[in-house]
């Protein structure tokens, strides 16, 4: 669940109020019943979640991540930078989505000029704006954030087709005129698919990943996870020092820490250093069988003022209790090279983008483990 989903609640409540105003029933018992049931539907899941968290003894952690940290995350981005990011996002998808924008530009005026469709058009447009408001929270405008707009976007496109059909109601060749908006939509959709035909029909899944996320170690993660899965018992714990939670999934091993990504630890927010220390303490308490260090910049999102205490800690901690058993390195041309066992242990720490795997030493003196 993302907190931005509250915008759907705002839409629902506002729609009920708008209906009551239109029907002059804002102060009626029927409206009071509707708004009460709606409010209960909004509040009850949250209240039950709080209760479950409290009974589980993790309410403070729940509150921190849901509200305390979320507030810092949503307020750190300056408005001018957010506007710039939105502009970049729109410009990079303009060619792909141009046809859909044309459908909206033509269909919305047709809907508002049609008395029978005006209320439905207002409903869909307000839903669209509330969905966009959810995307705007935090001003990050990352591509996957726009998923919040997909339901409203689909409704807008459907309304555009129907409203254009209504506007083209001519008795002569009536069916032909009604078919034109459908043909237009089919053409736009076909362009959408054709524009991405290499992704849909030609590339393998691995090629798609490498093409879209070339500077993220998604493919390399499979190699790392396979090694850990084949060299550790099912109940082994591991810790990934970086933001690659897919390694836990593919390795089928539980994390030694609740911090399965590290972006928050590098952000310019007041709890960053506290979160770093908590992650260190959790790892030291569990002493996982494997540590996985990810050097990729996109796995950290370092800022100019980022405190890198956790990296200093890792170098000391891993050097004292762990031995390097694997290296997977990415070169600028997109090729990778890996080394395991003694070859990895003797290999000097590479520069650039790589993943290093460290195994807990089996011959550690008991005093050395306890002192940690």
C-alpha cells in the first residue's frame, strides 16, 4: 500500500458530497448514512492495521515508516526540481503517448458539450485529477508512480471514444461515423504497441531488463542469488548492503535486517543516520551467513550530503568476520565477469559497478564473534 492512495479516498468523499449538492440532499439522513458508511470503510482498515501492529509489538516501527519517515520523504524535494522531473517524464514519453493525448483533447470537449454525458465527464475528469494528485505527492514523478493514474486514464480514453461517437451522430452512413472513433483508438493503440515492438516481440526477458535498467544489477542478481541458494541451508540469513531486495527473493533466504533497501539511508532527511545505525545493529545481532555488497550507484542514490557511515562500518565488519567468496562485475560495454571461491578472495576490490559476496568465517574464535 502506498500512502498516495488516500487521494482515491478524497475523490470518493468529494464525489458523494457533489452528488448530495446536486440532489439538494446534503443535510438529509440518507446522505449522512452514505458518508458515514464511506468514512467507516476508510477508517476501519487503518484502525485494524494499527491494532494488529500494536498486538505484534511493532506499532512504533509501523508509525515511523508510515508517517514519520514518509513525511520526510514527501517533503524533501524542492518544487522547482519536481517540476523539472515532471517535464523530463512527459518529454520522454511524449512520442509514445501522443495519440492518447489527442484522444483526450478531442474527446473531453465533446463530452462536456453533450448534456447527457456532462456529469459522467465531470466524474471521470475529477477522478483523473485526483489520481494525478496522488502521483504529485513528493514531486518525484518516477515512472512506476504513474500506475496510480492507469484506472482513470483508461476511463478517460473510453469516455473519449463514446463522446466522439455521440458527436458524430449523422443519419447518413450512421454506422460508418460511429466506427471512426473506434478506428482512431485502434490506430493509437496499434502505434503504442508498434513503438515498443522490440520489447514486446523481439527481445528476450533478459534483454528487456538490460535495455531498460542497464545500470541496475537485476540480471547479475540472479547469479548472486543462485550461488547463495546452492551454498547455504534453507534457514540461512543473508544481508544485502544495497537496494536489491530481489536477491532475497531469488535466493529464497530471509533478510537479517528489516532494511531491504538503502535509499532512505542516503536521503537528506533527519533520520538517515539513525536508520543506518539500526541496520548495522540488526546485522551484527543476527550475524548472517552471507553479506552481499552492491557498489552500483543506482542501488544507493547518493546525495552530495549523504552520510556514508554504513559503508565505513561494512568495510571493518566484513573484513573482520567474513571472507570474500564471490565477485560479479559489470563493465561499461554491458558485459559481466564473475569469480568465485579462492579466485574471488585473491581478487583485489574492483572499481566501478560490482557485487561482492562475503561468507561468515567458519574458523572464528568464539570470543571474536561475541565481542561483536
